[in-house]
């Protein structure tokens, strides 16, 4: 388990014993699933010794349950948030039963199987405890950013200012660095930053899924070849529905955390202006994360609707082509039916047939058959059974290339 001391001016990794915390500092205890599952009770005792908060048994079991959905719960001493994140690459091996990476699938390289793994957060007064996968890219990314802030702070104690810089330049640089590189002010702020980084990975998933479904839609409506990748399309529908359920659970957990946060802020009426401003920023961050989850949820629903529409268009186009073929065969049958009748009459085995031995009988019969064919074509054309041939003309584009260049 890694221990980090986070304050307003520095972020550093520490070892036991824990130093005395200032009012504006807190601890971040980062553990992995394997470490907690190896001896959960010993790990809980160590956490209690470090931060003075004891995790109850049901929450301890939830922390090592890799199949636990997104969830929020609270006690008098802490709040617990379980959030399922994307697991790709080496992380997927930690998820039992969901070990298929995002870029691979059993039905081919075009299917997008979404593998997730839970991350558990324990929010205490002056500490944040996280339990995640061993190779969590999101945790590593946020941790590296915090440590990078520590390194930059150590290299430039005064924000990188030099004596010859103008006061306005120093003021702008100070405001920019304070806005972009400021460490989290409390455990809730750090948790929301981690959640935001996790949700951003879901947002990055939207474009590959959209491109993949666009290719399938073109294949479904391509009249030159039959669509045969139905298993991959079914897998995509299953994964999108799983993504929709996942986002709904995440949104519910974040909403419960937001409500609990608001209730705690409203309960304390003796809040200083600076603390009230931090609470407002925290609420903005919570709303932003919830809005990102809602965007992923809406996109998953739109993709499901697109798949359903493409399938319906595919079968409608197939039915239309079948109707065209049946109509063509019906027209051919209707034209050749009287011709077959004429040839059948003259092919009967009678001893005497009128006109059979006439020298112009054959040509008269051929003229009658041709006239019958022309008459039927005219009849079908007037009854709109046969459409007029379409004259394909090359259409001028709405915007010429010269106009674009100009």
C-alpha cells in the first residue's frame, strides 16, 4: 500500500509512522485488490492504525469483490463509493470473468467487448483510501500528475519566477499555475479527479464504437453483397446494453454521493467563506463528472437506436429487392403465358390444324406472338406495372472545389 501526504503546497510519498497532519492536508492510501484479498483483516487493521477509521465487514467484502456494481454507501465515520472503470491491457487480467480486452473479441477484431473492474473509495475526514487494480492506468496517471506537481514545486519554490520578469507576467504565471497545477484540497476533491479521469476513458470509447457501427451500417445497406457478420453485430448490441446499464449504475452512485455531499454542507451553517468556496468547487466537480457519465449513457442509447434502425433498413431493403425480383418474374411470366399457349396449340397432335400447312403460317404465327408481346408491354406500362427507365444524370455538387479553395 502506497501512502501519500497531500497539502496545499506539496505532494509527497511517505512511510510509517505518519507525521502529524496540518488542518489543510490529508492522506491518500492506495492499495490493490490482491493486497487486500490476501489478508483483508490485517489490511483493515493497518488502515485503522494509520487514519483511525475502522472499515466495517460488509464494506471490506465489497472492496475485494471484483463483480460488485457501482454503488454508494455511508456510515458515521466514512463514505464508500464503488465505481466500475474500463480495464484494458494488463488490467483486464485482474477482472475475473471479464478478461477480454477492449480491442479483442471472440467474433472477430471488429467487435468491441467492454471489460470493467471496480475501484473502491473510502472517504474519511482527512484521508482517502482507494482499492484498485494492480496496473490501473488511471490511478497511475493521477498519481504521476500529483508527484509532478511536487517536483515542479521543489524546482521552482516561487512558481518559477525570476527577478527580471515584469510584475504582470509573474501575476499571470502565478494565476495560471495555481489554476492548472493545484493539488486537491480534500479527499472528496481527489476522488472526483480520479472519477473524472475514469469517465474520460469512457468518453474516448465513443469514437471507435461509432466508427465501427458506421462500417456495419454501410455493409448492411450495401446491395452488392450480403451482410454475414451478424454475430459481431449481436455482440455489439450486448456490449452497448451492458455499457448503458453500467452508466446508469454509475450515475445513481454519483447522484447519491452528490446528495450526501449537499446534505453535509447544509447541515454545517457555520462555514467560513473560503470553505464555502471550496464546497462550491467540489459541487461543480461532482456535477461535471455526473454530466460526463450522462453523456456516455446518451451516446450508448443513440448507438443502440442506430443499430436497430440499420437492421430495420437492411430488412426493408432486402424485402424491396425481393419484391422487385418477384415483380420482374411475374411480368416475364405474364408475357410468356400467351406465347406458351400459342405454341401449345400448334404443338398438339391433331391430324388437321387450320393454317398448319399454309406456306405463310409460321410467319403469321410469329407476327401474332410479337404483337401480343408488344401489346402486353404497353398494357403493363400504362398500368404502371413497369416503371419508366430512370435517366441517370451527373449532378453538379452543391459546392464546387474552386469555391472551397477560394
